[in-house]
């Protein structure tokens, strides 16, 4: 069976609530009151009616929960091949001089997003609202074609990575209190390492891939963002994910980089 999925932009993760019995309308006068007629009703009959109403309410709740999608698609790149620059539904950065050498390309079996960086840094973001307690698993496909040779996110002067995917938990004031987890493919920092950005105080890097061993190969990644958040910050997230960003940069080392992203989604475990 194909999992039931929906595409952003959606607010997800909120539970449906069954109505309280007192809120249920009924043609039986006095069922939930203290009227004389209610007091004269046979207790067994009243219990039977009340039981039936509660069963119906529970069934409605179960149907609402079952109707929740198993995953929420952030982006599937179902845009015309050849779309260049900032794709529809995404926003550009508000700093620096980005070139946005980005293109939606057709690569079997689906369209994907190509990011090229030539001595520049370009980032795009898409607003979302995802409760990671309900949809904790971030899943995406990516491929790196060219790494910046001296890139190493552990140092500010070499902080260049071909492929970066950021998950933002906005906290006011956002510029200084937001919590951002950056999943990156680094050139030299070891895979599995987790450390704060040397340049941006709100970012913590998680090195998912490192080096050229898998260069040119499509890889599907999964990360439990909920668990990563607790591991990094030592507490449960108090906010929903507010944005997902993609970036490629090479300006710190004056190099070039190239990467591709496929479908990006959040899903249940």
C-alpha cells in the first residue's frame, strides 16, 4: 500500500479531540441534565445511550488519527525542468552576494535540484510548520559531484560545504535565539561528528557524509531530528520546525562545489 502523504505547506502534528459527552446534541431531552424526566428515566437505558454516544465519539477520534498522513513532503521538485535560480515556494537569503546557480533538472526517475557554487555562498529557505514529536524523521536524497578541496566546517576560514540541509526551530528574537541544525556533506570533518558552527552562533553542524568516497552516488539519508535536537540541546523542542533551507558554498576557500537534492520529507518512524 502506498503511504498516505501530503505536500507542504501544511500545519501538521496536532491531535484531533473527541467531543465531550456534554457537547453532544441528542434528541433525548434531559439525558445530560437533572430534569424530572431525566430522573424518571430507567438507569439502564441512560447508561446504554451514554455508552453508545461515547463509542461513537471514540470511533470519530480514531478515524481522525488514522487520517493523519504518514509523511509530509517539503519538496519533490515537481517543477518544469530548466527552472533556474530560486524555485517557486522558496526564498533567498538576505546577506552577501549569492549567485543562485541552481537548476531543476530531469534525472531518472525524477526531477532533482542542482546546486553549483563558484566562489560564492547561496542559500534558499522554505517555510514549514512541522511538529517533530509527531514527524521526527527527516528523509532526503542527495548526491555530491564536486567538493571544495579544502572545505572543513570546523574552522571559520574553511567553512565550505557542497551540500547543506538546515532545519530551523525559530525562537524570538530569531537572529540570536533560533536553534538551527545543519546536516552537511563535508570534505574533511569526520562523518558522525557534531559541533557548533565557528561562524554562526545559532547553528550546530551534524556531519552526515564526509570526503569523496561516495562522490557521484545518489544516497538516501534519514535523521531523527527529534532525537538530534535532544542530543544537542539537552531538552525537548519547545517549537515546531519553522523552515528548511538548502545551501552550497565555496567562497571561504575560493573553490567550486556541486551537489544535487532529491525529494525532502518528514515522516513518522
